[in-house]
């Protein structure tokens, strides 16, 4: 997807009826959180983990609890589950210009 004219990956974590979406960008390095496609969680499955330096982010709000960016947070994206499907809501206030 293109966000604000730049290519950006997203990540979505589903926990039961809740989904949490974020830009796939580490607030510390500016790089992607994953080394391997579609693998974002730590070994326990409790945190989103940055593969570059091991920072751990809470799934529910994207706040970094451990690592060099402790206290920073991932950039959230508005998501929901509708009729069993994960939906990403695109709004100008959140993402700027978007193109498919």
C-alpha cells in the first residue's frame, strides 16, 4: 500500500474479536519490524518484536515496553473485525493520501 505517497507495509494482530493494526516501522530505526515475512511476534506471542534490536511492543496499544525505544509507540491504524473479516479503515486524518 502507499501511505502519504510512500510504500508502507502494515501488520495486523488478531486476538479473538479484536484486531490491532500498525505501520510496519520501528520508531527507533525506521526500518521494518520483521526479518521474515509475516513473523512479528516474540516467542511467547505476547508482544510484537522488532527483529533488528529486540524491542518489545504491547499488542493492544503499540507501546514499547523493552528496548532502546522504550516509551515510544508504533503508529496505529484503525482496524476492526466485520462479518468475520479483518477490515482496515482508511481515513485522511490517519494515513494521508492513499493509493492502491
